[in-house]
C-alpha cells in the first residue's frame, strides 16, 4: 500500500458527495446522559480513506443503504472525515480491571460512538468507529488501529454472529492511507462496529471509583431501560439488573466454551452489560482440545486460558456487584444485607453456567433427553479428546456422521492419536443413543445445526490478514468471511477451511496490536 509516512500531518479532506446520501436516522440516548459520562469529540480525519468492505446484509438489517455507505460520502463517514447527519460523536468514559489490576480511567482511547440506530428488529444499536483517532482517554496510545486487528475483529465477530453467539458486529472497514507505528509501521484502518451498547462492567466501576453514587444510579437506570426493561418492574430493580447481567454472562460464556472460543482479554472493561461478546483483540478458536489453551501474546500467565473463562467471567461479575453495592444497599436496607444480596446473585452464576453448558453438550452429542450418567459420558469424551489432541470442532462435527450408526465413525476415530480411545468411548455413547426415540437422520441433522463445520481457524485468519496487510490482497479475507458466514453447512470444495492447521501452519500466538 503506498501510504504516507507515519509523520504525515493529516489534514481534513474534502470530497465531492456524488452518489446516494447516507441516512443513519440516529436517535441518540447516551448523549443525553450527564456530560461526565463521556467526552464529546469528532473523529480525527485521515489522509486517504479507502473502502475495504461494507457488511451489506447487516446494513440492511439496520435500515441502512449499503450502497450509500460504500459511496464516496459513506466512506468519508466510515473513516471519520465527515460527521454524518444526526451523529453526536462521543468517547465514552470507563474504568476497568486489566489482568486483575484496577485502572480508574480507561475510556474510549481510540473510538467514537457516532450515535444510535434502531434496527429493523426494534433493537437500539450503537454505531461506533474504532481506530478513529486520539481522544481525552488515549493515555499513551495513538488512537489508531492497524489493518490486521481490524480485519481479525471483522472476521471473528461476523463468525460469532453466524454461529449464533451474542456479539458486537462489523458494519464496515476502511483503510486510512496512513501508517500506524506498532513493532513496525503498519497500514491503519477504521472498523465500524455495531453493538447493543458499549456499557461495560468497567463503566460502573468508573463511577464507583469516584464514589459517584448518582452516576452509578443514572447508569443503572439507563442499562435497565435499554437492556433489562423487566427489571424495572421488580421490587429491587438494581438487584434484578445484577441478576440479569449474571444470567446473560453465564449463557454467553457457555456458548464460547461450546464452540472453543477464547476471548483472550476478559478484562472488566471488555465485559459488556448487554451480554454480548465485545472488544475482539487477540482472540482465537481452540483447535486440539486443551483447557489450558492460550493464544494472546499479552496473557503470559494464562489468566484467560480457555478453561479459565467461566471463572474469569464470575470474577468480573463480582466487580460489577461491588460497583452496584451502594444501590443494593438502598434496596436491601443495610450494608450487610446488600453484601448478602450480591453474594446470592453471584452464587447463581455457576449453576446457571453449568446448566447451559451441559444442555449445550447434550445437543452436541445428539442427546434429546436427560439421563443419569450423561455428564460422566460427556466429561469422559472431553478427557479422551484432551489426551489424544483431538480437534475440538472437527470431533463434534464428525460425531454427526457417527450418530447415524457406528459405521460412520471412521472420520472421528482418525482425529484421536489413539483411535481406540474414541472407539471404546463410543460404545457407551451408541448404547445411550439407543434410548433416544428420534431417528438417526433427525438426530444427525440436529447435531449439524449445533456443531459447526467452519470456524475462523487461526491460521486461515492469519493468512487472510497477511495477504491484506502485505499484498493489499483482500480476496482471502473475503473468502474466509464467506466461509464463516455459513458455519453449519457442509460445502464441498471448502474442506481446507474445515481442517485444523498442519504443524507447519499452526499459529500459537495472537497479538492485539494496540
Ligand atoms: P483494549 O485492550 O483494546 O480493550 O483497550 C484497553 C484500553 O486501551 C481502552 O481504554 C482502549 O481505548 C485503550 N487503547 C487501546 N489501544 C489504543 C490506542 N492505539 N490508542 C489509544 N488508546 C488505546
Ligand atoms: Mg477494550
């Protein structure tokens, strides 16, 4: 990419506005909250914006015109060079525990919330630019994002959406024409994200750290109205809010675990109150089953390893409960009662998570009914997968063939270092399947809707990013997006996307590149 030097002084660029006009129909509510909740500022213009991609289907679902977004005027808006009509750009204030250490002020250091749009589904969504320039929250950062991490977030968040996981989504990506300095100088990019909101556990912590109980109350009322309207009917709305967030996080983490997804940076500032997956950094999907799997280069102690994610989520939720204590105390009558209320709420996480996990694993194994011994059967399979370096995703996908009868089990057997480890387990599984009343075909079809054939495998993601960054070749990115958009279909000719990395292809680390 022929890009100006890092030291280029960026001037606002004027464009002709041919083509359809971009109409977002912004209806902003966060901008009505008190001024101390954010900093008002426009995105910082970039030198030479170029469109990488508009997510046409998502745009339409938001009532937006994808062609307008891809027009010269649309690209200016997506790059931050023009402020769309009705946008009220904000950088949000928040705090957070990063790898266990509390930072009282983080905030959007490289993002601007443009405003909110109510989608065709009636849900209010934030539209945010990420990588859109420095803000009062930038600390030592440059406010920018490199193309590689922007494309990773695009691919993985869209894959998660297609897999059925609550998630922020990618509406568009543009390159900036300016390099950003990381370990090397890399092409810069801006991602346009769509999320149910950007309220984080860390947003509550921001006000709690300032002993700003009015701020906590205002934020809690806002979160209830936007995400947990039923809580407003409760006798204890703030306790109901806490219960709601805990419930959605339990469900979310169970979904991650059932797909082998590793977030990588489960800090409290990356934990959404709405229950969506947000802030994709050095995330990746596990290949060979191993609860200790870590990809993130910054997670040196494995704090956010695959198998630690439920515990990390609960820890984050405990920080939310702490931040809510002043409100819980008003509801419960005393500090002691508030503590007990918070403990009780947190106590619900593990059973909720475990129930969601076991129900999901039952579906993955084709078990429509609940029987004693199911949990042991499931754990035994996972143990054998771990001992035999079996690929997590493919094992479950190939079990769909084996579910039709033992003659279909060649594929899954081959994934185990010792195929007998599978076969001796499968005797018990086949016996268990006989108790089910559904036909083998119905069972296998149901299993194929819950066990994906395609995940964004790390080496494929890496290859797509490399092609884009080093050769300006976006075809592998487009191809991978197409593959992960239909994860549950077998698609002849695309087998290499379903296969685990060969040893020489394996990517053991991911970098957030911030
Ligand atoms: P993250 O680890 O990406 O969730 O970011 C943690 C915090 O660092 C947030 O407050 C971000 O806004 C901020 N941050 C990350 N990268 C940058 C950057 N390049 N410039 C400014 N702030 C950043
Ligand atoms: Mg973050």
